């Protein structure tokens, strides 16, 4: 296990470089990200099993998320609390290359398109998802989760839960599909997972994922293009099969609320789940981080790695949990699987200002 201290900053996000096996980027904020400055840190893994900061830059506002460029190995994109996204270049002491400013509230998520390599997506607390070309300062496309506008077909209890949430319009995560450059999804405070086809931006499908409580994170399975996972405030993990909604009528209010997930883990953590991330090495393993100070690695028991077996995680006493990392002492907000070397290495960061690298399969 490796450890690095962010020295007065609370970690929000961490990501391995897609080009270098020894480079990690971390974003953080002062005062737990509630006020004050942010920081982007570039960490190098040395041959003597240490993490050393090779470069850093202080920003005027907290940094909530980051994404390495898929077209330039020295550039990193960060999402800021002032509504902007900034592209930094490592070759010139993290100089600002481009600033993208169209959001009107905190930008909480950003993700680079690994197939087109030139575009990225952002999600903000202003309720909007934007598609950008890295060479342009203006967005290419603006999307909105139409569920935030209200829908008469929703169950009355669900609408009551959404009214009680002050964050129902917030986009907590937005990301591209790793299988199709035109497909994207987001999750938000109104509890919905929303799926977009960029070729038909006015049409979308939604899943009521977490019973009216905030859906905080989602991810595409890296091997099974039709499988996504979600997690949220209800402490549950749910796995969804997109083939179940493939033939639904294509209109902006296509109602998938009645569809059941194919697998779920109820009470997977003691508190809300902040992030969920499928493994890049295994089709049936995923990682979660939580406000209960832990990271956990799970096996999707509905799939044996080669085929669907239609077993659920509720059939096992441990609910499919294969590893629990509990070295953090504050909310764990960010984590990432390593693409390199032996499968199972994970980097995590938390409000305790620590960055850990650990092996989920040791």
C-alpha cells in the first residue's frame, strides 16, 4: 500500500493516466471543498514504492472532478466549483490551455470520450449536461434531463421524495459510453439515470434508479455494452440491462420506471455511496466508495465472467463483497482502477487529504 498526503486539501477525485503507468492526477479542495481554493496534483509512482508530487497548481475554487485527455498525454481537464472547466498542460508547469465557461453552477463531473478522443462531457448542478470539443471554447451541444421538468406519470411517493430534495436538478455524474461515441448517460438528484443518443439529442430514456432519492454515481460496464450500474443515497447498488429499454418508444418521456434491475445489493454500505466504477480487467467486478469511510470491491454474481447466470447478490451472505478497504478516516469521494500491470490496483482519495494505492485482490 502506498500513501500520499495532500497537505491541507481534501481529495475529491483521482485518475490514472491512460498513457503512463506511473502517473496519477488528483483534484482536491480546501476546507473540505465547501469554500476556498482547489488544487490539481500530479503524482508520480517511483521505483522505490513511493508517490511523489511532480507538479501542482492552485485554483480559485474547489475542484470536483478530472479527466485525462485522450488525445494529448500531457493534458488534464478539471471541473471547478465556479462553473468552469479548465484544461491544463503538464509540459509547461500546468499552464492553462483553455477555459470552458457556460455552466451557471458547480461543475461536478467531466469525462473524456475515449473513442472520438476530441470531445468531453460535463455535468453541473445547474441541471445541464454539455458536450464539448476540446479545441473550441463554446460547447457543441447542451442536454437537459427532462425529468427535472416534471412528469405526470411519476408515482406520487416518488414525486414527494423529489420535492424534499433540494438537489433534484443537480447532475452528479455524466459520462460517455466506452462502446459507442454517440451514447452518454447522466445521473441526478431526481433519482433518474438518463440516457442520451447524441444523434437524436431531443430524445432520451430514463430509469428511476433509486426510488426518488439522489442517484450519485453511474458507470458503463467495460465489456458488456448493455450493462450499467448505479448507486446513491439509499445505500443500494443496482445493475441494469439496457436491452430492456432498447425497443421502448423513442420520446423524451419514455417511462422505464417500472422496469426492475437485473441485480442489486441492498444496504451495500452504512451510508450513501458516492462512486461506482466497473473494473477495466473483469466484466463482473466493480468498485464503490462511500461516506461510511470505506471502499469496497464487489462481484456481480449475475454473471460468471463469460455468461449470464441469473443469480443475485442477495443469495450470498456477504452480498458479493470481495474486499473492504478501510484506511481512510473521512468521506471517500474518489477512486480509480489502474489500467496497468497486475489487475486489482486501485487509487482512492478522501476528505482526510490522503491518497492511497492498494490492491483489491491481495
